[in-house]
């Protein structure tokens, strides 16, 4: 019997670094619809054609560690019309730690960083998140 893949065992690689995350979301691709109808058409509806592809922002969440400024160093590299764009690879792994689904993200850069919230009576790990914009996402089932 075959079972669906579990989603809790994955790696994220960017710029030669592997970073452990608790969550990655926003791996969406959408094709916009172009509607067209010429005036002499016998149909009283539009023709729908595929248009540009659109990608949602990717959000990566991880625990906050002392003296780990990798998120902030990348975010602070942004200046007017200049940014350190990186290709990112996200691997969903099997029990042997081998990739079974691979998402390749093209020309990503951070658009938002969110630090952890602080709560005096909380009992959770401090989580920070980074939102990435990008110019392409391909999915490969290995």
C-alpha cells in the first residue's frame, strides 16, 4: 500500500547554506486569465486564454538563536535598486533523507522580516519569519 508523503521532513538551501526552518509556506503558482471577445463573435461570452504566471511570496519561519544574524544580514543588504538575489532550493525528504519533491525558487530576496512576539507568561520557542519575493518557482517530483 502506498501512502502520501509527510510534510515535516525538509531542508532549505540558499547561497550555499542549509538553514533549518519550522515552516515554509507560499509555494504557489498561478496562471492569470486573459479574457477576450471580438465584436463580431456569435458567442455572448469571452474566450479565456492563459496569461502571465504569478507567484505568491514565500514565508520561512524558524527559531530565534543568539548571535545568528543571517536573516538580518541578507535583509540589510538591500539598498536602492540593488539587492542580493539568491536561488533557493526546498527539498521534501523521505525516511532516508533523500529529496522526493524539490521546489526551485529563482532570484529570491527578502521583502519583510518579522521578529518574534514577546509574552511574559508564554511557554513557546521564539519564532522569527522572513517573507521572500521571487521570479519563478519550479516543482520536480524525484
